[in-house]
């Protein structure tokens, strides 16, 4: 009899747990349906959002590269190298101009 009561109690507990899980899902869905962007974002840390965005960007980049030919990849890398050289040249020029201005002051 005690074993049967224990089994019944366990079944009730399991059913209650399932009911509680279902209730939690209902409340979560309700929250998501009514949440503003600000409320939704307040539930996630900035680091988690940044990590998510980085992962998505890497995933998209990998997908695009898989669809490219070797020639397209080489062209892309050449453009990036040229832009990097231009950026470095502009930075060097800015440093030179600032150095001249501070030297004459």
C-alpha cells in the first residue's frame, strides 16, 4: 500500500512538474508577445549580444566564402589589403601633420 501511495505521489509530482513547465512556457510566450525591444534586450547582457552578432557575422562570412570562386576570394583579399594600406598611409600622414603642428607651436 505504501509503495502504491509513493508511486501515486511521484506521478502527481511529475504531472505537477509538467504542468509547471507548461505554465512557464505560456508565461514566456506571453512575455515575448508583449515585450518591447527594450524589455527583451534588458534580459540579455551586452556581451551576449555582441557574441551573438559576432557569431552570426562569422557564419555569414563563411557561407559567402564557400559560394565564391578562388579568383573572387583573391580579389576580395587584394581589396582588403589595398584598403589597409590606404588607412595606414592616412594615419601616418595625420601623425606627421600633428607632429609638425606641435613642433611649430
